[in-house]
């Protein structure tokens, strides 16, 4: 079942503020790059930075995800846009992502067509690890 909110930014801001009264340890938000099942035009590999009001409203650790690579993640942290950045698709395709980032090694490309399919189960455990010389 798909659903949308008429004002998702206002709802997100309201929720971020409301969670403060419970002293939740962290809030993990995903950049709004999709509406329902449709990827927004031009943001497949971009983080549009629409979470800033929620980041400012939430008092504890703020984790952002969606469209980040190493450089964009480091910049988001440096700009105080987030405390931490989560990597989904890149980590899925690169189970050794921290090591690849440390060595500035090339990344495996993820295959979106294998996401969320039950059979055959491919793409979640069979991406190659970095082969160091």
C-alpha cells in the first residue's frame, strides 16, 4: 500500500520536535528522493538536503541517509547537516565499504533490479570484496 502526506516536510519537522520530549537517542532520516515508488527527477544519486529543519529541531544524534557518497557525506558532517551518514545501497554492494573509502578504492556498482526480490536471492550476499594486492 502506498501513501503520501500532503505536507511531508511539515510532518517531519513536527515529528522531529515531538520526539525530543522522549529523549530519543537518535533520529535516522532518509533524504526525500522518492515519492511513493517514483524516484524524483534528477536526484537518483543526489542528497537534496531537505532535512535541515528536522536536523535543527532534533536535539540528539541526527543520522541522514540517501544519495550520499564519501565526499558528500564528509561535507554534510563538516557543514553540521548531520552527525552521522548512513549508507544503504553502497554498503549493500560493497560489504567492505569503510576499507574501500580508506584506500580510495573503486566501488562495486549496485544492481537495483535485485533489491527486494525474494527468489532468487541474489545481490545481498554475493557482491565481491576488495582484492588487495
